[in-house]
């Protein structure tokens, strides 16, 4: 009895195959079609609609390498840190934000691993592969994940990002921010600037009102004219 050759499906390649940045970014376009959807679909978790004043403390996970991170790794890190923060701070006690997006398309030249495969495949002839997965290209010092919460939950936020760190290749650092929440204003200066009415609220962020600009009613009211 002749046994038919069954095609064995190849397992997922390890992260070391996709980790290093080699060429230019290769993104989804009309020339690069058939790109799979990224595994990560949610980039903001927790109480993302919380006011600026609710969460003054913030902490960041910063990359220490020039590398590529898969969308699977980003989703694993988000799930891990989100689950820990929900358990410790409650659903509305934090705002977790993924700061990098996977746009870079990685190709794979699939090879057959069945009996008699050498008769069917052509080796390195026509080796330009097909889109396989999406990656985020990160630089040294780039923020990967940010979390804002209350001062009472500061240690929980640090622990959550330490747990997320184990899902990524390479080196990362967990750094406490000196700014108020996700804003660019120092924690010590924020209450004073808010009292003086110099801040413009933009949801989870804000910016300082400048002394220049058009003579609009809003600007005149802010300057007490």
C-alpha cells in the first residue's frame, strides 16, 4: 500500500528571526497586499477617560535596544500588565497605554518539510517571501508602555511594567516620570499653572496656553482683558 505524502505545517518561527532591524520599513500598501491583521487591537486599557487630575503619577517602560517587536509580544505584554493592574488597582484605578504600533511587515519564504520536498521546491530561486506578521520598529530610549495612576498605586504600576518586560526581547528599563500623568508639565508645577488658568485640557493630556496668538474671545478671557 502506497502512503501518500502528507504536508506538515511548519511551526511559528522564534523571535530571534524577526528581532533585528536590517532594511527600510516595509509597510502595507497597494504593492504589499495580503498582510495579516496585527494581534494587538487595543492600545488603551483601564480608565482611559479619567481626568488629568485623577491620575498624577506615571511610569514608563523604555527600550534599551534598536530592535523589532512583534504584535504578538505587544499583545502578551498588554494582557499581562492589564490583568495584574485590574487585580491590584481595580478596573478604574489606572490607565495603561501601548505607545508603539506594529506597521512593519515581515515576510517569510515558506519551505516544505514533507518527504520528497526537494523535488517540489526550488530552494533560493524566487525567494521573495509572502507577508507573515507585523512588527513595531523601536529605537533606544523609546517609550514602549506608559501607565498613569494614583500615588497610592505607584508600586503596583511599576510591578505591572516589570511583568510586561519579560514578554519582550532585549533590554528595557522601568522609569518613573517626573511629569503629571501623561502631560509634559512637571508634577510640582501643575497645580500652580492650573490655578493661574494657563492650562488647556485635552482629555488625558493638556498643554500650556502661550502668551502669543490671535485676538480671539477665548484668548482675551484667559488674559482677563
